[in-house]
C-alpha cells in the first residue's frame, strides 16, 4: 500500500461536506482573507491568499458536486486535478498555512478556510503530497508514541528531576484522580519548568492528578498532516487511558493544536462523546484561582505582554482566563495591537514548525510578531503554547531581539503562595 | 464693473449674431463658464470656449423628428425667456425642424436638401424619435419613410445627436410588444459619430451643453458605454440625490402620504429608480434649476435608461422581481426543491461511493512507492 493520486482525489470527495460546499459556493472573491493572512501581509505574494490555497479542492467540489461542473467534466471542458498540481500546492497547504484561522474571522460570508485546509490535507496526505518532515513526525507518533521520538524513560527522567527539585511526588497511573495531565514533546525536551510548576500548583490547590505511562503525549501529528485515521489512533490512546484511570478531566498542556485535537476534533474522530471533560491548563488554573484554591503573592514588576496562541484563543475560546491570571501576577501587563481573538500567529502553528523546508518563510513572516512586540516595548513575552514559545524564541534570536519568552503556568507558579508544612 | 470689450466681429459668425442682439462679452463669458462647469471642463476653458464659439460660423443644424411626442422639442424650447439656452439656440442655423420651421410641404423639404448640399460633411444632425422598421407607413414625412430620410440625411452629417430616449434607445415606441418594429438611431447608422442624449425628455441644458461642446471643439465629448456624455450621465440620480442620507440610514417612505413621505425620506420602496439611472436631474434640476421629480415627492422613473418602459412598474421597488407572479414563484420553488432533492441524492451517492472505497490510512500510506 502507498499513496496515490486516486486515493487523494477520493479523499477530497470524501471530505467535502455541507459546510465546505456552502463555503465554496458563497465565496465572493473579495480577497479580504489575504489581508488577514500573515503569509500575504509579510510577503505581498497573492499566492498566499487563503482561499487560493484551496483551489484544487474547490475544483474537485465543482467537478463532482455541482451541476455545471459535472456537465463541464462530462464534456471535457474542465481538466481533472493532476499530481503536478497537487505538488505545486503542497507548499501552500502545508508551509504557508498555520491553521491560525485569522482569515475565517474577516471573511464577510463566514467561510472557515482553516476548516477547509484541515480537510484538504487529508487528500494531500493520501496522495503523497505531505512534507517529508511531517510524514516522519507522524511515523514516530504512531510507531514510537511521540512526534519527537520520545519514550516513557525520558519522561521518567524528568519526573525524577522534578521530584528532586520540588520534593513533591509526581503521581503516575493513579486511578480515580481528578485530572489526567498530558504534556507535549516540546515540554518534555525543552521546558521541564512546566511539570515542576504544575506539581507545585496542584499540591497547593489540594487536587489529585496523575500522569499516564501509555498516554503522556498530548500532540497529534495526524491532525497536522491531515490523516484522520492516524489522528484517531493517536487520540484514542488518551481516551483509553483517561477512561481506564477514571479521571474527571483531562488537561491539555501549553500546546495549541493538542487542545484542538483533543477538545474539538477528538469526540468527532472517536464518533462518541467522552466520559470526561477536556480543559486547557489555563482554564484549570483560572478556575482554581477564582475558587480561592490557589493564591498568589507579589507581582512581577517587568513590563510584559501576552501572545495568544491561535488554537487556544481564536479557535479555542480561552481569551479571558490568561488575562485574569496575568493581572493577578503582573503590574505592567501590556496588550499588543490586535491581541485576543484577532492576534497574529507566531508563524509556526499547524505543523509549520515541524517542517524544516518552511523555515526561511517562517522567519520572514515572524516580522509581524516582531512589530507587535516592538509596539509595546517589552522584554518579557508570556504565552501558553510550547510550540509558539520555541518558534518565537527562534524568531527573536534570528532578529537579535533581547526578549525572554515565559510560559504562563510557570509565571503563575513563581508567585504562588506555598504552604511548606503540608 | 461692466466691461463691454469690443471683440473683433467677423461677419456671419456667432460673434456677429451676439453683437447684433446686444449680448455683452461679459454675459457671454458667464454663460461659457456655466457650460464649462457643466461639461466638467477646467475653468480656464471658459475663455477659450467663448473665443471659439464667437468666431465659429453659425453651425448648420438639421433636426429630424420621427416616432416621437415632441416632448424633446418642448423641453429644449421651453424657455424662461430670455434664458441663455435660448440664446445659443439662436447661434446655430436651424435649417430644418418640422415643428419650428415656418415653411411647409415641398418648400420645407427643399430647405433640408439645400442645407445638406451647402454644408455637406459639416452639418450637425439632431434626431428625436425612434425609427419604425415595420410598415414604412407607420411614420413618414412628405411621403418619405423615416428610415429613408434618416439614411439620406445622415450621409453628409459631421455627427449625429440622438436626442431623447426614443432616438437613443428606442423609448416608448419600442416598448413591448413594439408594434412598429421601432429601433434607435444607433441601430441603423453605424458609420457616423453618434452621441446619445437620452431622457424623456432630456434636460434642456444637457442638450445645449452638447451643442456648445461641438461648436467649441468640433467634436463630441467623452462618452460612456451607452454613448452618453459622461459630464452629464457620469453618476446616478441616487448618488447625487439630496435624500440619499435617508437611504443610508434605512429611512424609507412606505406610501406617498405617510409621515415618512412628508418628512422627505427616501422613496426607494415606492419604486424610485434613482439607483440605476444615470442622469444629471439631481444636480442640474429642471425648470431653471427649480426642482426635479424626487424633490417634488415622486420617485425617479429611470427615463434616461434603455428599456425603462419594460423595467416593471414605476411603483415597484427595485429589489422586487419584475415579471414573476405568485404562482410562478411557487412553481419555481417546487422545481427548485425537486432539483435540490435530486442533486442532493446524487451528491450523497458520490460521497458514499468515495467513503466506500476509503482504505484505512496507515503510516506506510503517507509516502509513495518508489519505482
């Protein structure tokens, strides 16, 4: 078995649903989506107009699902979508779209281009037109368990390190716990602060939690590459573990697409509702803070700003929570222009950061984030997505900017009131 | 300050005519400034225009009237004497005009032949009324059919001005079912410059403005796709209407005698065709700048647009379908629903077929076989 054009076209036919049909038929070609897209505003290249990235899918819709299109196809007036065409579109679909969803916010007829790109990637992947790096990451997710090839021993090493540092035991596979905590590979490798911060916060809040040995990885390469069959397999690991341990809630970590994969796509992939809730870590922290279970003392004096990860704010609806938390722990919190649901993407979402071919373009479009940061004149940038964090750190490095990037969970833990006796 | 500059007077020119009538140069310059403004020419053009017009020979004009109501002639001659529109009318040599000329019968036709002979290739032909292509007897003058007279007279004309909607676009005679087979001037004459000055009737100053332009520059002004001078037909009535702010605020009169109508709100819902009608009524106005239909409380009927008689009721809002009846609408809905069901069924089977052949994607399926 291998990828073929026929499989890809068949997949296009399969993913075209009522929303996609209505989106294509209601597009008025106004071009407003271009102005909302980072890749267009920073390059001025009209090829990056979001709706244009969907052209092959649109043609299949027209040829297969519209009356005139069918007639045209019968009479040989319209050419079928070819392999060469899909190859030409591969960089548009994978390298220059971070699934950030900003275009969908400005579309006057309400077309959700992000939804369509996500679906279009199904056909791209099935026809063998997905970037090599994403194929590799998906392969590792399926065979090893994590896109970066991390296995449980690496997590275990981090647990040991955190326990030594905090003196708090990290629970593993503990049934009946309130929360199942997941992590992204990025946190396991680059940001051990996250697990350490969580241990301290949960201890203080007095809630029970656990990690699961067979489901520690929150990310889902199947979503990014666009292979629902694989995405289902990856998400089912978490669902199985959560139901086995009978937790009330699964916490999606500081990662953007992991939240989308588990919270929004998960139940649809599984074809059933979950027996537990899915929350982003910021939602949990905000709830604990509002309930008085965690308290903070002192405030950060540094001027700082907050980068809204697209999947968490725009696509996920978690907008107010980080602001309430930040206002509790920071004196000089400044909002960037367009902050909140209209925030600009870091440039590395939707699998772009995992795709080394896209790196020059990613650094080019980072100029927008750079300008946003410069506008508020801060040297501390808070965010809640490890992928945004690493992408922004690379961008800041590239443009020689002295700005530190910090995870919000970590920042909250820094000002946590801790009762050392319990 | 009254300066009566003695300009050089050349016998037989417009300038001589003006001098004879005791029109001062200042008055004439004022008139030219007004015309220049109306024609959207730069203010500096007024002097050049005055110069050109006063030195020009009196322009020979032949006016032919076909299937028409004489409303256009009424409009251009409707004078609040002495208006300057009338004045310039005296500056041309109107050699033939059924309604206005004193001569009749053979003498009248003789005048036309004489003017055509004396000014061959230079005279201006003005036409009002449409031309019947059916039985020539529907409309003829001195035994000559309209078609023959038009073709014969157009031959030696420098340019043709189609005055009124009938001459420009066919107008009322061409309205469904068009019993006489009426057509416009432009449908027949293809080898001469034609300018359309539509309206039922056109605004007097629009007609004289076009004539003045021809006298000054010896050619026709810039025209739109329908052959109308852009300076007068460049914008819609709606865009220049003083009631436009009400439209923008969604304030509409619902009937001609409700409170909203008395307050002067927008007449769109009462059938005003202002949004699709290009003409200068809202700015130039009628009767010496007194008023125009919308200002008098009635919507625009769109008289300067092609086929305006057949564009539905004057009192039906533009947003309403023109010809559909309730039973037609119901029928269309039923056909649409049936077609929708059929297409949905077909599309569903296409999608189901695609689903049926879906093979579960494994990681090995993400790459192509290397041959």
